[in-house]
C-alpha cells in the first residue's frame, strides 16, 4: 500500500555553476520509493541555487492518506483529482494559480488548514466552501475575488483564523461573526467591503488579534470589544470610526500593538497605566484632545508611539518631540496651522525655492542639481526634525515578521542599468505611512517630482516576482496617485518612472505623504517588503529667482566702484526723502507685500486663465465686497475667486491687515484661504470652492436649489459650525469674533461639511479683552441685543448668532422671514413661546417627517435657545455648546422672567433701534436683512455693513 505523510520543502543541493537532475527518493519512505507502480514524479532541478519542483498532479490521488500538501511554482488551476485526497492541510500560497477557486475543493471536507494566499484567483466564493466544516484556518488574501461575502461560510463553526485581505469584494462587511465563536484571529484589510463594522463582532470572545482597515462607506462608533480580554493586537485603521476610545481598551493588560490611525476619534487618552506590555501605538490622524498622559511621556526608545495630527492640549509639562514619540502637528491647532510645535527650535533663515532629496541615500549631484542625503534609519514610529527645510516621519510596523530599523530602507538587489542610477540604488520604505514635511518654502505654485523604481520585487520566474506593491500618494493632503504600482507604471522592475504633480504652497509648508491602503501582497518576496517605496523627491517653485551667470557675478565688482561715486547723491536723496519728497501714497500692492501673510500669491494672469478672463459664465455670486467667480488652477484645483469691488466701503489698509491675520486661520470648519492677488487696482482673494453653496440656499432658498438635508446631516452641519466657532474663540492663536454668523455665511462642501466664511466684518482680540467697543456691523435678526443696542462686543455675540442658526437648522425656516402669526416677531420669538408651552417638537422641519431623532432635535433646539439668552453671561461658550450638542454634558434649562416674556414689546427695543439706523444711514450705510438669495458658492457674502458711529 502506498503511504506518504508529507510533501514539503526539499533541501537545497547546490553546486556552483553546475546543473544536476536526480530523483528525490529521500522524500518518500523507503517502502514506497518511486517505481513503475508509483505514478508520481518528484524531481528537483537545481540551477544556481533555484529549486523547481515538478509534480504530476493527477497521480497524487493515488496517495490516499496524504495529509499535508505544500506546493510552490504552480500555475493554471488546482487539479480536480486532489478532491479525492483526505488532506488536512493544503497550502498553495505564493503561486500563479488563476481563474475561479474550484468548487470541488469543497469536497475535501477533512481540511483544517487552507491557504490560497497570493495567487491570481478571481470570481466569487462558491457555496461548496460551506461544506468545509472542519476548517480551522482559511487564508484567501491577495487575490482578485469579487462579490459579496457568502453567508454560507457561517457553517465554518470551527474556524479559528480567517484572513481575506486585499481582494475586490463588494457590499457591506459580513455580519456573520456570531457563528464563529472559536475565532481567534481575523484579518480584513482593504478587502473591498464597506462599513460599518457589524455589531456581531462583539460575540467573538476568544479573539486575540483583529485587523480591519480601509473600510469606506458608512461610519460607526467604536465597536464593542469589551469581552475580548486576551486581545494583544488590535488594528482598526481607516475605518471611519468616530467618538471616544472606550475606557476598556486602556485596561487590556495584554495589548502589545494598537493601531487606530486615520479615523475620526475624539476625546482623551486615558491616564491608566494598565498597558504595560504596549510596544507600538498608532493614533495618528484623529481628533484626540486632552493632555498626553504621563505613562506615554516616560516611555523609553523601545516603545514606538505616534500621536501626530491630533488636537491634544499643550501644557508646560507636555513631552517634547523625539524619534520614538511622533508629535508632529499633534497639539491643538497643529493640524491646520503651518508652524508646528516640533519645529519651534528650527526657525527659517530664508525662503527656499527648491529642495531635492535622495531618499534613503547619500548626498549626490545629478545634472548640476544637488540632492541632499536622507540616510537616517527608519522605524515603526520615527520622526526626524533635524533639518531646516524638511523632516520625515514613518508610521507603521511590518506585521508577522521580526523587524529591524534597516527593514525601512530598500537596497537594490541587481545592477541598475538606468539613467541617474545613484538616485535608485536605495529607497525609503514604509509599512503604512511615510511623510515628508517641507518648510521655509516661498509661497506660490510648485512642481513636485517623485522618482520611483521597483528594486525589491523581481521580474523573473521565481517566487520573488509574485509580489504586488500598491500604494497612494497625497500632496498637501490631496490624493494625487491612487493604487499606484511602480512596476506597472514603469513596465517592469529596476526601471525609473517619474511623476510630476502641480501644487500650491500657501503657508510656506508642503506635505507629501505615501500611504499603504492595505492593497497588494504582504509576503513576497518576503514578509515586510510591502508598502510605499520612494527613491527621490524634487520640489521646485514655478517662479524661481534667476541664477546669475559668471558675467553677472563679475558685475558686482563694477557696481562696487560705481557705488562710491553715487554715495553723495544717495545721501542727498535720503535727506529729501526724509523731508517728505519722493513719498507717494503706497499702493495696495506695496501695502500687501509689506505684510507677513501666511498665504499664497497669485498673478492676475493666473486668475484670468483660471476664470477664462472672468467670463460671465463663471460668475457664481455677488457679495457685499464684490463679485465671485469659479476658476480652475493648472493643477486641477477648483477655486473661488472674490474680485473686490472698488466701491467697497472698507479701507484698504484695514482690510489688508485683517487679511494678513485671517490667512493664518485654518480649521476643517473654516473656509480655507488659498491666497490673494494684487496688481494695480486689482485685488482678489482666492478661496477653496464650495460645491453645495450656502446653508441658507440649502434650507430656504428657491425650491430648485434646496438640498434634501436629513437629520444626521443637519446635526453634522450644526456641530461643524459650533466647532468652527470654538476654534475661532478659544483654540486659535488669534482670538476672533466673527460678528456676522448666519446661514448665508455657512458654506457646504461636497460632503455637506459646514465651513464658516466671510470674515470681512471679523474682529481680532489679541489682548484677550473682556469686550470690544466697536462700531456695529452685522445682520438684522442675528445680532445679539447688547451689541446691536450698545456696541458691546464679546465672543458671546457670535454665540447668540449661532443660536439663531441652530434654530433655523432645526426648523428649516428663516428667522426674520417666518412669522406664524401676527403677534410673533420672528422664528426665535415663536420658539420661546413653544418652549414655555413645553411643545418644542412643533418646531421641527415638517420636511423631515418622522425621520429624525427626537432627543437630538430637542437637545439642538434647547442649545439654540440657551445661546440666544438675552443676557450674555447666561450664554454658554462655544466649546460648552459643542459638548452639549454631542451629548457629553446636559443642556441647562432656559428660565425666562414671565413678566418680560409676556410683554409684547420684548423685541421692540431692538426693532426700533434698527428702524432708526435704517432711516439715518441712507447715505453712508446699507442695512442687511437676512437673505437667502444670491449667496455664492464661495463666501456666502450677502452681508454688507450695518454701522453705528
């Protein structure tokens, strides 16, 4: 009887420069060595150390008690005859097997371990797989499988490990975890599924390792993992998870690796010290706040921690940036401001127009261009802030392999026969996210040139050619290259490929990020060779200062001789100048150039090209300070250009000073200023383009322009406005009172995120005064009474305006235009009456029907009414308003004086004041009634000044 227990790796027989062919009888037991009766061929062809194993697959079915089959160098498909075997282990990973996964594999019901990883399988998973009820380990990663995840796999009740990453599945993430009670390890990375993470995941009490990443679609709160007490590796990256990190996560004492990066997590990092075994923690690109706990600050270099890009509160005892603790832009405001705390000891000596880096290589010169060296060893959470013009950070760990710092640098394995090979012999490698931060750059348009060459994966018949490297490239946080494959783009390995990307530097900083989104292979040529790979980077301004040639350099000696002759003339001219001669009034351009603006500069020719010479077809609105046009820059960026009118009442110097300060304000809920243009009498502002126009237009504009805003969207918009105001009032280095918060000045981007706009009336309180006495400017119906009547301006004036906007969001009605009965002055008046009657639900927009959360609607209404309290002292701050809207704190009850509330003249004083102002200002001032009409897609600037001298 034929008996064969295992076919596995064959020892390498190596003889330099020889080739031999011999039967491998040692693999078989002596009783069944190959003979005419045994229809199997096992032979090894050794050629310069490479093994080729050739099997006559059909006749393996003769070995009925074969238990383990581990084969390499296969292509085609799996033979049908294998279905007759009583296999317990079948591993055909890292081959070129293609086509659909054969349905007859479902007949091998004895299987406990099945790995089809890293092949070319396509199609769907067939129902026959549901018969593999004894299966304990199933790996289907790195293929091209499609379709929804089959529900019949719920039959695999004995499954302990499941890995299905890097495929092209579709639909929601499978919700069948309740059937896999024994599951210990689950890996679903970049599988093609959409969110949210299903709730049945909470039933997997035996789970010790969970990897889910790159889950687009519907977001969710943090999944319930409370009962997974033995969890030691948790990866929930790019899963669109929001809300706080649950407290029990910080109490999992066995946790070694925690990766929650690239989500929308908020709240604090716990002060608990239970995570004594934690080695790697990645929380980058979230919205975490609070202080950095002491247990993280004191960790030594053995532990790798990345907290970059968050909103953590900085204090006197905050830890400093260091290699194993990445804090780049981690503190409040750092995600949006150009200058970061980590760079405060590295001031800019001058503006740079060009930077060139030989990534992971030494300094070199190519065609007269000097490339700086970048030879620092990488690491799982390394940050290198050691240079004046650029820094790097690497985030992520190569899983399932022993890692050293040298694994983050790739070295070519063959001779490179390409031009400028010095740039490609080494390359920087990262398992997740590799970021280059450029600083001290002159503002303006730039061209980024990225140099790539695949020097790790091979292009031969060996297993080293089975790897697929796929990653994304972001420039200025804009996705420029998606699912980028160096090998495909260069049409082979060891070949250079360049990609040029146009971008804009507006605050002297530039960010280039290479990001692995979970796609491609992770195990070939060996584990730890996936992720982004970059050879060199060139950053060049499109308007470099001209370099002097040798003749021009010699000219300076001539100039030196002439200078001595002209000294007397210059002294005379200087005296005349000091007496007031030769000093014409400075132009707008001179004033603007004299300011330290943290924004970009554009030429008028660029603006003409972007708008087709300000074609009327590109005009998208008319604001209080001029017309607004839509345009497109050369790099494809859609912009909105505000062309200031010469009839504007605001003084040039005052406006430019405000522009200089506003240019430094950047927040997700504040419209971004890209730059400005000033040439002669032309003065233009360049902003990001808002596709969905203003909130006023969406809520109560013409029917054809209204948007269907469901309740979650309204709640998101209201919370976004609150967060934007909290930033302006409390978090920004410059404390700003907007003075004109209203629905026309709240714009909506393509994802219906709210952004505050139109800072033409904003005031800055750099001295942190309790109030500012100023002329009155704003919009009727949104102005706080103490400001409208007495010019008493504090941050609470914006809080009042926000309260009105919140009521408009709930009701879908305009505050000043809606009067349900003659006795009511406005929407706010009606809301106060309903508050006293205990019938707030009557306020809710009937267009919502029953599709809204009653508790959240009442909460938002109460917050709105609380913010519109007639006493500024009783209004909350905007940060308190954010906490109330998010349900973190209770909303205090609004208590009104019945005698005042019952008085029919309760709004009379404000109304009379505005009537007097309107009659007195016909020559000098325009009174703004809240308008829902011509708000622009940029600034929503239907407001003009309401002045009270």
